[in-house]
């Protein structure tokens, strides 16, 4: 299937956003946080770990270490023990300790807003930097996680495979006012309809706009499913 032109992608993006806003009118952030540091912590802990598990860990973590200063003062062993139930906890403990110390020593305890300064923190990549910039500081940014990258490609808005390239593609086709919401839309949609191993195109509210069902092999499967009066399925 031919790739869409830039203009076609922009038009598609507007139509997709319209449907997504109607489908998910009460869109919410899935990580629990009270300030920029807590959001940064959640973002670092979230690598290869569900938001639900992160929230369970931070519910206690933020009580024991309520500020970035407490993290900076804590020993690496203490932080490691406090987060040991999340994946890759040893590396993440090093990231949290290192980031806390830098924020306290170089930024007066305030999580920086600039992309460059955020990316200079241990454990902070483009995804976490955009998360903090967008969701806390309300600076337009696109968060590209596995859901966002995968579904944006299926929809036809992105062609690349690495997160940073996808982020740049989406910034060109999405209206800036939708950058922050887009990642949350994709996470929610991935959980509801477009799971990695089970794309429920029959029930998906985006199926008429999405480019994935237009693939010949998928079209055949969908036609057969509709002829059998199926209302759901994996495609």
C-alpha cells in the first residue's frame, strides 16, 4: 500500500483526532504524580514496566522520599531496595539517584524544562523528556512509547520505526494543540481496541480512517468476518 503524502497525513490526523476526542472524552494520565519530579520518576520507572506497577511502587516511594532532595540524600542501596519490584530496578535506581543529585546541584531542586537539560539527566530519553515537558510544563511535545509508535504507523501517520524519527514525523502532521494528547490517545486506544497481538478492527472506531484495514490481506479477513456476522476478532 502506497504511503500517504504529507498533506494527506495532515488531513487524516485531523479526522482521527475528531473521532478520538469523541471516543475518549475523559482522557486521563495513567501515572500518578504531584509535581515534575514525581512525573520524571514515574517516567524513568516506566521502562518495560506497566503504569499500574509504577503507581503501586510510587505510592510508598513518595511517602518515604517525598522530595527530590530526599532522593539525592538517599543511598543507592536504599533506592534500589525501594523499587526492587519494578523491572530493571538496579539500573533505574542509579538513574533516579543520579538525576536527583544533578537536579539538586545544578538546577536548585527544580526539574528543568528544556529538552537538552532533561536529556542530560541519567535515564531520561526522548520519551520521558517529552512526557515531563508536555504533561507537567504544558510545552507541546509528542510522547512516543510502544503504543504510540506502533499505532501511529498502522494508522498511516508514521513510516519510521525508531521513536525519535516517529516523534519528528508526528510533529509534522499533528496540529500542535494535539501533541500532548496524542500519546495518551494512543495508549488508551492500544488498550481498548488495537492491542499488539489482537487488533480488533471490526469494533474499532478508527477503522474507516485507519490504513491498516486497507491492506489486501487484512481486507480479505475482515470481509470474511463480516459475512459471518462477527462483531469482534483479531486481525
